[in-house]
């Protein structure tokens, strides 16, 4: 592949400090799970990044809660769009979901989620509305991260990215891409 192609992208990961800033700065994610009949489904949710984990909430009657109880393997996607980090930064976490219904978790989580808007009467009212008997908290424990820094990609295609800012080529590009090219008669 050449510099004009957009195929080798695993070498443009987010730096750890940028990933942390993204997760702290952004407040919305796409939470994904699989239904019993193996359909992947995702919804946009507000989240809190806390203790190296992503935390979201929903009513216990939601399909996603039953699905997560059946299969705790989930993914969460976060993008930098709309943040001070600008566009073109993404992070996907493949993780295991843990459902919490205890008072201690609800207390800190509701306060953290509602408090993203500051200490205002609206935030306090939101915190009170969150505290319903059916609400549960989902903790997503990361198993694997997949990140992409589109700014690095753009700099590299312009010949401006130092080699030290590239990440290692992952198996999708190192192993699978040559196989796919060969299978298509392109190698």
C-alpha cells in the first residue's frame, strides 16, 4: 500500500495521555452489546470515566440490561468530536460489563454524572431524577483498547510525523492486510 491509501491505520494510536484526556473530556459514548440472536446493537449514552473504567446507567427493564446479564461482553466507542481535543480521535474499548445496584455505587455515580454540568440546581435535580428504584449502573472493565489518532495519520501522509510518534503495526495491518491483498491478486 502507498501513502495515498487509507489502509494501514493501526500505527496511529492515541498516546496514553491523550486517551485519558479524551475519556475525561467527552461525556457521550456509544455503548454496544449483542442481543440473544447475536445482533450487535448500540445506543448513545452519557458516561463517567472513573478508576480506569467506563460507567453508564439505565433502567433495569431495558433490553441492554437483560442482554448484558446474559453476555457481559460489550464495547464502548468514544470520539473527540465536539470536544476541545478537536476531531479525528477515537477510542473503542472491548470490555466486560458488571451491573451494580448497591447504594454506594449509585450515590457516587449519580453525583458524578449529574455534576458534569456543574453544581447547579438543574444538576441537583437531574441527580435526584436518576435515583429511581429501577436504575442500575453498568461498569465496563477494559479488556482491550483500539484507538486511532487521525491527526497523526494526516501528519504522516504529509511527511510531517516523526517516526517516534508511530505505534507498532498491529496484526490487522501486519498479517491480515498482506493476506487480503494476495487473495485479491493485488500482491
